[in-house]
C-alpha cells in the first residue's frame, strides 16, 4: 500500500463496508478489545471478532491500528532521544520503519528547537502529527531551562489547565513521565512497553518483563549450581556427600541439601533446632519460613523447638486471601509470575478473579477457567483439508492419502507422480492417485509384487509345443526355433522347419545307377531293376518324385510257356514319404490305385478287381479299400494306425482281376514307404 507516516497501518487495513447493525456489545468494549490485541502486536486485519456487528469490527480494527501506530511512533521517538540519530532506520523501506523514521526525525526537530532556544511551537509547514511529536520532544527537555517570568508563568498555567494533561504539562503542552508515552490525543499518557520496543537494557540470559512505567530483567531459569541436567531434560540434585565432592573436615559430617550440602557436627540437634558452625543448637523460627508452616487462615506463633498455629477470625472468599497481618482480605493476583493461572496464555487479573486471553487456536472455558485447544478438524469437517485432517495443539495439520502429496497451500493434495522414482522394473504409467507398471513384449508382470517384469517362457506355454516345428529355445523377452541338424532348414517365418530336397540341391550321394528319392529330413538312393522276363516301361530318370511309378511289364521269350502262364502282367514300384503324425484321429489315405471299370476293358469278360496287401504291413498299420470314382475303380491304401518313425517298409500290393472266382491275371505294386521321425 502507499506509505504515509503514522497513518500507513490504517491505510493498509483495507476498505470496509459500513453495514451497521444493532449489537448489545458497546463500541467501547470493541475498541478496548482492539487496543489489547494491538498491545500484543496481533494482525489488526484478521482479529478474532467478538461480535457479528460490522461497526464493532471496524472499532476493533481501528483501535488496534491506533495502538500499533503509537507503539511504532514511540520507538522512533525513543531512538531520537537515546541515540540522537535516525540512521538505523534508513536500511529498510517497510511501512512500520517509515513511520518510526518520521517520528524520529520530527522528534529531532523539537530537540533542535529546544537546544537553540527557539519556541517549541514549530512555525514550519509540517504535518500536524509531526508538529505534536516535535513539540513533545522539545517540551520534554525544557524543565532544565530557567523558570519563565511571572506573566509567562501565568499564561503557561492557564494553557496547562486548558490542555487537561493526564500527567504533566510544560509551556502549555502535555508531557509524560519516563516510561510513558503521549497518546495521539496529545493529553493522555499510557505505559510504554520497553520489552516490545526493544528499548530495555536487559543483558544476555535475562528476560524483559514490562511493568507500569518501567520494566524489570529476570534471569532465565537454568539448573544452576548443585544440579545436573538429566537425559529427560530435568534438573536433578547432585549428592556431593555421595560423590565425595564436599570439603567437610574430618570432625564434621556431610549432609546433602537441595542444590548444595552442609557440614554438620556429628552430634545432631533435635527437631525444631538448627546447629551452628560451633555445634550449638539454636531454635528455628518456623514462622519466618518462606512457605509458612501454618495452613491458610492461621497465624503462626514460634515456640522453643516448635510453633503453634492460631486460626484467623477473618475468612476470605474465592480469589482473596488475608494480608500479611491477617487483618483483611486482599485480592489474589492469579496473573502474577511467569507460571500464571492461564498457562502461558494472556492473563488479565480481575478483582477477586482473572480472565485468560487465549492464543489463536484455543478457546476459554469459563467452567474450568483455562484455555482449551480448539479441535478444528472436528468443528469444520471436510472444509479444512482435502484428504485427512489431524488436530494439533493450537492448530491443525493436513495430510494426504497414499498416492498424493500436500500442495503448496498446505490444505489440498496433488497427485504424486510415482513414476519419477522409477518404481517399475520396465515401464510405468502414472494414474491419478497411483501408478501402473507394465512390461515390454515377451515379459509379464509379477503376481508377487506387481512391479517386476518377468520373462515369459513362450516354450513352456500350453501352446509352446506348436510355436516351433521342432525345438523352442527361450530367451529373455523372446524365443527362437531350431530344426534338426540335417535334412531341414528354418523357414522364413522363423518357426517352421522346411525339408531340404537333396535330390534337387545335388547334395545326395546316389550313384549313377541309383535314383534319388527325397524323403522328409533326408533322401534315399533307390535301384529298381526289373526281374527276369520283365522289362522297364518308360524313360529312366535320375530321381524319383512322389507319385512316380516305375513299371516293369512282362516280356516273355519265345516258347517260354511258364512265362506266358505267369498271371503277373506287371510289377510296379513307387515311393512315398510320411511324417510321424502328432495327432492320429482317423485313417490317412496315402496311395490311390486307379483302374478302368471292367466294362471299359475290350475282349474281356467282366472280371472283378480285388485288392490285397501281400507283404510289408508293419503292425497291420495299413489297409486297402475299393471305391468307384468317376467311372474308375480306385484302390485306396490307408494308414489306419500311428507309426513313430523312423520306419521304412515296402508294402507289396496286388491288384487281382478275378473272373468266375479265378484270378485271371494280376498287377503287383511295391510301395516303398519311409516314415520320418518328425511330424513335419
């Protein structure tokens, strides 16, 4: 706010709304409360209101501000009087400092006028309040001057009577005694709080206590000589007799006392007597003890070795006690001493009673007559703290639930980004009030702690056996597939094993007289020679493909009757490569033998074609059935049982042409079957 001397604090109070209401509390009471709080240097803009009336609030604030202004101005005046300079106030630019500086400088003007023998009534065009301060400082030093003439004295006396000064008057202006300060009205004097203004002379280790018109210095309480500080911060007496740190002579006996020790003769006096250094027993006057042996309401009379108590006839009520001579009841000052009845709060002594001025956060209990803590959390539930409210002595403290942190205002809670502290082993996503860990591909979140990413063993999953054709190898965050060392190569998809056709790549070891036949995972070198009286039909190939048939047809020599009568017209060879079926649920059709229907065969009666397996049916794993398909008779060779490779066999099949129950002729088909040990 803009700062003007003395009135700055009033300006900073703010703009008030004059909504006047009727209130049973008088404005004097409101102003008195404001003055008392101003003496305690409270914030005048946020005083605890004693009434809902706007008028009362204004009176509180303005009277509080007036006291603060007086105190600040008085500190500046005292600096001018004590130091004769205002330089110490030049280093700060606060409103309070500027106000004190103005009063200090105005006081210096008055002192300069007095020293030069000028009138204390300034003729300078200064501010009105500056003129009052200057005149007060000028008058304060005027009594050392010569007394005025009889006419001037008469005028001054008249002016003083008109001024109505509360303490003293010089040259028609009001002045105050030492330890007091002149109020703004220029007439009334009030006590100056030297402890608050810092104008006391208390030394280090002493505490300043303000008194009416003065102050006193009190030493800070400590353990002192003869005591030691214990671990629980309490003072404990040192037993010098036990520790041997006394200096008693041999003829004297050490006796420990609180904070010290005494050297006593070994011959002790009876109760009610005290022994001097020479061993004489002297009567103790118990009535002169500080605490007094008699209860309240009694008088003490000393006797030899004892005392008697006699009850007073005067009985005092609550808040009063008998005076020293027991003649009348006087008020008990409950506020006297540092440990007053208000337990550290402000204490105001009343006649026969007292009142506590509780600090902020406390409320006065009129029944127990003590200041009790206000439980703000219980009185204002949900309005002070966003999450949790904890009551503490004289105030409260806000805290937040897990996942939040206390905001800068000390009341609200902001989301805590837990991911900044890297709680997750891989990836972290902050959510409101918490966080969520997640893992990269190939890892899964641990069920134990929820933050650690564990490798997924893809090979051990229920579908792991189908991930790779042959073998699966787990790696951190992934896996890789391998194929058998020979006969296969890994396909481009990285999972399947693809058979290497050695017959095509030329990596086989077959001779020129042998035919190369590719099987799954390898190759076979086949040599199909026709038996006697049979010749090979078709071209000879260096390799044999699946479904290729090499036929040897009968070729008899002239006059070879046995050859002619042999019913076997042809002998054929074919080769087939089969996997080891992982799942064998139904018969697998592997070879199809097709033949025209008998109606298509010229010059023949209608024979019946009968298929039969003659040799090589390992474990009866194969059968042959007949079916008609588009005018063709088809003999279908099926695998009806699972075979686990590697297995090789030659399945010798017969296609019999039966007429009237007699085989007229037949064709032999040798199926060379190679079952791989792998399913791929």
